[in-house]
């Protein structure tokens, strides 16, 4: 039995399909790149915020609790 060469039974895409595929692929690459940049920036800002909060918590001394005097009931 003979082997069938590739491309005989598959329809060949026309030029408009090739252009739309190229456009779609390029658009997805751009969007994926923007998404990666956005996620990297978000992570960088999150780390900076956590570091700032940690430094602020360490710099602020803890306030001692105010001790209230107990009231004595007046006798009489």
C-alpha cells in the first residue's frame, strides 16, 4: 500500500486565513507579554508593601495598656 503525501486531502488555507492567523498569534503574544509584565509589577509592589508594613510595625513601639483603677463602693 502506498503512503499518501501530506497536504493532498487537507484544504490549503487561503491568504486571508493566513493573515488572520498571523494577526491572532501576534495579538496573543502582545497580550501575554502585557499580562506577564502586569503580574511582575503587582508582585514587586506587593513585596514592597509587605516590607514597608513590616518596617513600620517594627519601628512603632507597642503602647502599654492603660490600667484602670478599680472603683471602690462607697460604704454608708
